[in-house]
C-alpha cells in the first residue's frame, strides 16, 4: 500500500498522530490544518483518500465535502470524517452528502487505519466495475477520467474523453453526430455538428497506431470497432 492519504485537522497533534499510524502501514500522508492549503494542493495532486475534520478555522468540513463531490475529478475520492461532533444529525448529514465513513473523537488510531483500508478496498472493488477495456491495449478509467494506451497514460480533454467513453461503451454501435452532441451538451448545445469531426480527429491522433478503431460511417457518424 502506497496510497496518498490527506488529513485535514486544525490540531497539529491530531494530524501527527494520524500520520504516524498511517505511515506505519506504508501509506503516504499529507497533513493540512485548514481548507485553503488543502485546496491549493488539489491543483497539483489528488489524494487517494481524505480524512476530514468538520470544524476548521476557514471552512466547514461539510461544505468541503459538498465541493469535492461536485467536481468530476474529485467526486470519487473517498472521505472519512473525523470529528468531535457526535450528534446523530451530523453523522447522517455527513454520510448523505457523500462521506464514506464517520468517526468520532476521541478515536482509536488503529481503528481509523482499519477503516481507511476498508474504504480503499471498497473503492478498488468499485473501480474494477467502472472501467472500459478496448481489446487488451486501451483502458478507460471512468473514475479518474484517465485513458491508458499500452499501459501509458494519454491526456485527453474532457470532451475527447467523453466521446471515447461513449463510443467505447457500446463497441460496434454507430452514433450520429447529433447523438454525440446531445450526449455532450444535451439540447443546450451551441456548436455545429462538424465540431464532432474535429474532436474525433484529435482522439485518433492521440490513439496513435490504434487510430483505425474509430471508424467513420459515411453519411451517418462514428463507431468504435476492433
């Protein structure tokens, strides 16, 4: 286990204690004492799991949780709330807005580590069901918005990723340009259907030697087929 765990708590003694026990189990740990520094860190890295206090000096932990769950890149990041707020309503609200677990202070560090492992196991199991494999050379990870080609990660824009996801989810099906546009933007699109052709060209360029799997069905649209 070398997952990166972020810990946000305004008490340094708490973050040090949690970090100490997580590192004993070979986790990497990043400590934060306020929301501002944590969100700055998110601009360059995404933790595998967040341990979050609810009472922080600059922002409520529940609001932080809501913000994270609204971001597509971060929505799948597991969150364990660690707080002195023991009221049933707080626990229910925390779980309802997306927290994966809720622990009350004072707490057992060993139990917290066990819960971290359990949440990560559930996430790994879930991730296995939300990947699209194209042959044995392309993998589309729907939780991380990541595409790997021959084991190497390739950067796609969000629009390119979603088009590849759509075509890969129903391999062999033909999608006309209007269907692809509706999938991307619904009926509130302000682009012409030829925009799809531009994105398809970029996707093919990034797929390199596998570009031919995306086929143009003349007069109709596109399909992905091996």
